[in-house]
C-alpha cells in the first residue's frame, strides 16, 4: 500500500496530491512546491502536467457537537503545463524518489 495524501506547498497554501510509495518515506522527508514557488536550485525534481487535472477533495475540520465533523469540498484545478517541484530532504527519501511523486496521473517527470 502507498501513502496518498495532500501536501501543502512549502511557501503557500496550495494543496498538491502526493503519492509516497509503500510508506517507505515519511511526509516530513520531502518538500513540495507549487508552480509559483519552485526554487531555482539543483536537487528539485520537477513534474509537469501533460493535460488539465481536476480533483475534488473532501476536507474535515475539527469536531462539532460530539462525533460530527465539518466537511468542506475543495476543487483543485491544475492547468496543462502546471509544474510541481519535490525536494528530497533525507537519504531515505532520495533512495525512494521514483515512488514519491505527485498523485496526478497527468504529471510527467520533466527534470531532476
């Protein structure tokens, strides 16, 4: 099984769907950057979307009146050409980098 979750950009509140292979890498072993905040330095894998991607996320916010939780739906829309940057922070993350990528089927690795 894999860890599929939503990771916020390191610089803003943009949510990026992520896939970490077989729970081998912890969420805090990588940094994720949205299109606007990808650093211009070496060591960042850049993925580019080959076509538009739409996804509806259901987010839970706290507890309201016992067991009920407030659920909000967020629609993510990434345009064709949108880029996502991933930086591996640990040796472990580097060893598993090919399984750690955006959880968007339209995302193709552009460069390392």
